[in-house]
């Protein structure tokens, strides 16, 4: 990207929009480009709304007078005769003002043949329609391993005499990938203060900063799951598929010639373990699990804010990749995208289009794991071949799977479960989902707890009889989902015959 920025500046592109929150690194990169400019070096000037225009590297009190307002600053830039690069920081709150937009267009028109460039530097992208044909947008990249290595080396030289092993250094650098230069400096100092040293044992401290990064984002949620995939009853085909890909993001897989997996969509009856599978995959693959909350993406306070929220969330996910991006109930997230023009000004359609484009073009190792209950609500573009590596259908559990589910939940709560007849419980819970089985067991325990005694087989049976499962209350919806999935999705259960045989 820095090479692209250099080419654009040397090619006299008049207006460049640099999306970044790392002002210092970006300024240094632009200064380096200016010094190597041909046929002569260029000066760099920086504008802020607090100080006006200041030459880069000069004290802030050496300002160009009366250039605090955006219009006055741009007018000064137009009058400036020498070739130069002008960095305008955080212009986005003012850029939609007619006077500012017009001033920028006047500047662009006056720059022809002058070797002058304006670089708009901001953490968020906001471009008025009048400038869309004039501006080039670039995302300034986060520090790579080489830059982070310089930060780590400087910190070690300053704080500890002994050298790190190659393995320890690599672990600390990989743990810091996705952080800004400033964030990596702070977290290395934090590790030093916490333990008095900086070795591979402090990797968890560095990783904790990534969790803070997710929390600050506000749209992504860092999920830590204690359960393993063995806690999921049944679904053997799905678990086998996931287990085969547990090393899919390693360098060994790339050397073998395997492409990085894109993602998977899990359709099915509510309460049958779709979300649990997504969460336990994180532990199976040893990757961080990030939940994308689409409800937080939408923001009606400012035009374009929702799209910016999605871009920032996806950039954050990419910055800490390899990772799993989990979207629960995808059918609710994008259900209204096709006809959102009247209801929300087309925001949902733009969000949907942006997400589809990102899924199609992403090169970073971010595995999208999505779940859905109502397939008829999903836009057809989501379901076409190639968007996901696989589409699985999770049906109601078979009798054997229900026994497995009872065994898992009973073992969590009691060491000895030999007194329970799992086969009878499986028979009595015909048509129940895994979540409904768990809730029936909890209801039986509450009943016995209130009577100050141990719960029994009969308590569980009574709770099952008192529960009307979703497969009966929403029979038409479940049947329609099964009919759709029979020809279009891969069954998650081990036995295809059992999957096709099940009837209410």
C-alpha cells in the first residue's frame, strides 16, 4: 500500500483519502515519499482544526496565520506556489459543508501540472458525492512483522540485556499482529511491568491487548468458549468436516497446495446446536472467535455510518487473522436487504452488498461461520455455490443422538449417571431439540431441588411430558426447512438415511 501511495503522489493525483488512525506512522511514510520525490524534494504541510497549517517537523506555534478553518486552509494551499504535499487531518466532520466541498474542487482544478497533492487523513471514510470522481481511497496498513520487530527490538534493548530466542521472538511478534505501532509499544511495556521480563511466557499478556481491541471496536465481540466439540451430541458428519480442517490455516497446508477455507453456513431447526458448534470450533482449530453483531452495525445517526461500522469491523477481524468470524442468525441480519430502499434509505442493501463483496474478494484467513433458522429469508446470493465452502443442515436429533445429548448434560451435573435409563429418555423426548432436552433436565432439577431431594428419571420424564417442543408448535416451518435442505444442503448427522427417514 505504501508503494501505491508513492505512485499516486508521484503521478500527481490531486486528492488522496488515507483511512488510518495511525497519524504518526502515516506522516512519516508521506515525509519519506516527499524526500525522495523527483525532480526535487517536496515540503510537507499538516493541517488540523486546532492549529491550522504547520510545516511537518516544525513546532506547532510556527503556523500559517488564519488557516484554522478548512476553507481558509484550502485557499492558502491553492495560493502556495511551490510543489508540496498537504495533509488535512480529520476533515470528515467538515467535508460535507458546501463551502469545504467547493474549496476542495477548486484546489483540484488548480493543481494541474503543479506537483501538489492533498492527502485527507482520517480514521473513518466519508466522501461527498461531488468528490467521488476526484478522490482515490487507500487504507493505510497496520504494522507488518518487520515493523513490529523493530518495536520489539528497541524495547528489549532498552529494558533487558538478554536476547530472545528466535522462537520466542516469533511468538511475541505474531501475538502483536493486528495492533498499531502505539498499541504494540504499550503492550510490550505492560508485559515488562507485569512480570519484569519479556519472553514467550508473556504472549498471553500481548494477546489480551487484542481482546481490548475487539472491545473498543464495539461491533465485534471476543468469545471465549470452555466447551469442546465433544460437548456437542451427534452431528458426526459436521464434526468430521471441521476436524479435517483443523490445520487448514497452517503453512503446511499452503505448501500442500490447499486453499484457505472461506466459511460455512449452518442451517437448521432452532435449538439443535448450530451456535454451539460455531463456538466449539474455535477451540478445535485454536483460533480466536469473533462474533459480528449486525444490530450494532446499523447506525442511523449519520449517513454512511453503518457502512463505515461494517468496514471497520471487517478490517479488525482481518487484522487479527487467522480468526473465525461468527454471525448468528444470518437470516435476521440480512432479511430485509432486498427491499430496504423504502424502509431505511437502502442502508441494508448497501451493507449486504458490501459484505458479499468482502466475502468474495477477501484474501485474509478469516473463516466466516454463519447460522440461520429461516432459509426462505436469506437472499439467494448468499446460497450460491462458492460463497461458502459448505452448507450444512442440522436436523432434530435422532434417537441415538438424543441419548448422547442426555449423557452429555447429565454427566455435566452428576458424576454417576448409571441410575438413568438413557434409552427411555430418548424415546420420551422424540421431536425434541438439544436445547429443549437441556431445559427439560433443568426443570426436573428445579422440581427436585424445591422438594430438597435428588432428581430422578421420573422427574425428567414429567418435565418432558410438560414440554411442547418446537417441532410440533411450528411443524409447518420445520417441514418446509427440511424439504428445502433435502436437495440443497449437506446433512450434519452421520446417517443420511436416518436424516431422510425422520418424520413427525
